[in-house]
C-alpha cells in the first residue's frame, strides 16, 4: 500500500511538469546556429614541449610552440565562452618558419610543430565530444616557395606565373592538380572527420575548378560546411561564389561597415542596419555568411580603438553585441576576448595570454548563451525599429519569438521609445544582459541605456501570476490529494474488518 501511495503522490508532479510551458521545442542545429572561434595553432597554446624545436617566442616570424595538444587542453575554455565551432589555420606540413600554415610542403602530413596526425584526430574527437565542430583551412591556390614540385619535370604545368610574394601559385585548370587537391581534401575528411573547410582566396581559383571542388567535397560528408574568402568589397562579387555552392563567405563589406562605427564612441549608427539589410538582399543565404571583426590578415580591431584613444573593452562589447545579434555566423579571432593588440602582418599574430581580466570574456560568454537559447538571434528576420543620434534599436523575429536589441554608441545616457505598432502591445521587454524590464505604455516601450551600453531584450507577457496556469495546477493537485485520502480511508476500513 505504501508503494501505491507514493506512486500516487508523484503523479501530480509528473503532470505538473508535463503542462505546456510555451517554450518551443529545440530544433536540429544548423550551421547558421554556430558561433566560431578562429585559432592560429602556433600562437594559441603550447601543450607539448617535445615538438618545440626551432622555436623562438622572441621572433615574430618563427614558431612559438602552439600545438594540437595545447588546443585540446583549452577546448573547455573555448566551449565555456559559448563557441560551438573552431576554425584552424592550415595544419599541413610547412617549410621552415611556416608557423602560419601557408607555406605547404605536403598536403598529406601534419605540420610537425603542431603534432601528429593521431593528435589532430584526438583534437577533432574531443571537440565533437563537446558538441563542437572543427573547420580547417584548406589552401587551394599555393604551396611554399621551395616546394619540391617545382623541380620535377612532369609538374612544370602545375604552376601559374610566380606571384610577387614568392609563393608558388597552383594551376587548378591542370587536371592533375585538380585531382590532387580534391583527393587530398576528401582524404582529410575521411581520415579526421572534420566538419568544414575554410577556402582562403577562393577568388584566385577558376570558376570551373571551384564548382567541381565544391560538388566533390559537399558529397564527401553530409552537412559539410564550406566557408570561403573573397577579397572584395563588392557584395555581388561575393554573392557569386555562394551561388557556386560555397555555403558562406567572409562578409568583408559588413566588416568594413562596422569597424569604423565601433572603433570610436559617438559615431552615428544610422547606416548600421540599413547596410545590413542591403547585404542580406544581395547574398543568396545571408544567414550562412561569416561575420568578422578581425582575421589573421587584418590590423586588429583593438589596435584601431587604442590608436583613437578609446578603451577597447566597451568598444568590443558593442561591436560583438551587433555581430552576435544580426544574421550571419560570428567568427571571433583568438585573443579578441582579451582585446589582444596587433598591427599588420606578424604583429597581428601575437601570443595568446590566458592571464587576463575576465570582464570581456564573461560578456562574450553571455552573448553565446543568448545565441544558443533564442533561435530568433540565429534564424530570425531583421527589422530596424528606431534610431536616434548614436542609439539604434532593431528586432529579430522567428516563429513567434521576438528579441529586441538596443545599442547606445554615444558618450551619454539616452532613452528612446519604440511605438506600440512596431511591437505587440500590452507586453514587456525583459533584459537578458541585465535585469532591465520595460513595460508597454500608451506611447509604446521606452528604453533607457547608459553610455556605451547595449541590451538584448525578449518580448514576453507582462510579469505577474499566470492565473489559468495556477488554477490548473491547483485542480490537478486537489483531485489527486482527494483521491489519495479516499484510498487511504478505504484501506484503513479494510484493515479494520480484517482485524
């Protein structure tokens, strides 16, 4: 009888938690839901001293000791910041001082300074264990300046005219070169189970080669992601490569728009969303584009802010808020979370420092949590709601969920009112980065933001008791408590008769 009573007691709890909560079911992850951390292997973390030969941390052009084991040791660090994918520079065997991975000697071997093939496979496996994807830079266009192919008589037609940088430019229109690159790319997918390729300077390859490469590689593994780089400020030129089948490309026009806005306070945000909307209209799939502030061949954003006598922390917070809450896949270059400084060339590739202030890391972590929790931030439409001076407010909407983002890029506190007709009336906006709460009024929703502050809101029912939910809960508990009491009395009478 005791077991039966306890079972009955637990039934209301089961029914209570079975009641609908209004939350949408978690959909399958898509690439547009990812948030990517961009790692330069050699400059990130040294996990194995045994491969530290010809290492000189004082020489910006030499190897510094970062390796696969170093990344494995920091996967939880990356994961805890909310990143769901990592992008690595080319890891293939390189010539002397090819710490950046661009001077390839052998497409079928790992760079020995980074570690062994088994260690790379372990890195991919450990990332997958944490539900993180791995994207690898695959060089399509060049090999190192001293590659042995140039001395082989049967490979004279493998190269185009030599480039000014000394690297050997591959002739992908040569059928043997084409086959070699495609076979090598498919081999790495099969051997290591990576999830995507980053195709640097896809615009240097012929269109015919790119279409064939994309077709072959996309067929090698389901949901394999191809992220391309096209050095152009023309959105239509970039869009052409997405039409070829490359899933997404680095959105350089976006970066050129937002860097000058956020590297200094009191810059107008008037073109912030309108430019984004224009870009979205051009790209075949804007949600798969790569949104960046920094890459390995830019002057770091931190350097721009410091040059203008700005504190980089607030500048990064506002820029990342925009990056994380507009359509596209945020790609954050290693060190951005500590506002790492860096100029051109090797000055951009500074050593990562894990002993630093956590304020910006915590902010990035929170933004990552919001992207993970609210699908409107990764899949939703984009609409500008209001704009005054250096304060902009826009919304993302997806399947009944609405998030509202406000960014104040000014040096003074401001308020702004969103008219009721632009948002559902008689609701409230709940701050997700802070505890701000804004209820609707006759005028609409009036938001107040301090200087250099951003907020992400969720549009929700007004706070207070959910009366129908409370009544339903009381009825369920009442009915089962009555049943339990009656069952207990019946059992008591039965025992009395038996006595």
